[in-house]
C-alpha cells in the first residue's frame, strides 16, 4: 500500500510555512505510524510500557497523541495518557516537570489528576526542540520525578544515558534511572 504523509514546517519569524509531501510504502499498521521515524516504525512501545514505578526514580514521558494543527490532545491521546498515568498511582510526592507546549501541559495535568499529591512545574528546557542543559542530570530534584516532553528531547536524554531510543510513541514512559 502507498501512503502519503504531509508534514508542515513553519518559521513565523520569517513569515512563511512549508508543506512537505512524503510518499512511502506501508506494509502494516504500527501505533502512531504517522509520526514514527523510519527506523522506529517496527518497534514502537505502547503507552506506559517498560516503566517500573516505585517510590523513587526518574521517568520520562512523551505527550499523548495530538490533533495536528492546534497541537492539543485528541480524545485518544487523553486515553493513552490516562492509561500510562495509572502506573504512577500510589507514588508519593511525585514532581512532574513539563514542557511549556500545550500537549505536554495537558499530558502532565492528566497524570497529576491520577496521582494524589502530585506537583506540576513548567520547565522551559523540556520544550520541543530544546537542547539539554549540560548539567541537566545533576540538577534534578530529589524524590520521584516525571519529565513530560517531546520525542526529540527524550531521544537526547536516552542517547546521553546510553539507552535504546527505538519506539518512542505517544504516552511512552521510560525509567531513566533509579535513585540510590
């Protein structure tokens, strides 16, 4: 089967946008295929997969499925996040750091609603195409921490921690490290 993807790129500072049409052959259906990068299509993880949640630790979570141009979560995206958020129920004093983008803030709010006593803070360096600060790992606060962000930022985090970056689908959750 032949699939056509449309990718919109916008540069507001320059006053123009570009639409890129990409044709590709599709052999099967993969969750979140419309956003998957070619090397990731065969191995995307399901929402919440691979997270071992306990009282201490650092996790990273990708926002749920968004609705395209307005970038807010779809109903399906909200369901993905609620499913993944259930893994954090019972974690005391969870601190949630989120990207300032709307889809991440919505994701973080849903997690907060599921976790009693969770606190939420917006952190600019978790933004969509942000570079990680040099000392990001050393400056994380004590206690259980969830970082809600975007695929490029998660890829950078996992690369830096020498972890597998394949399969970062919507509402993906991965433990970065266990606090000692």
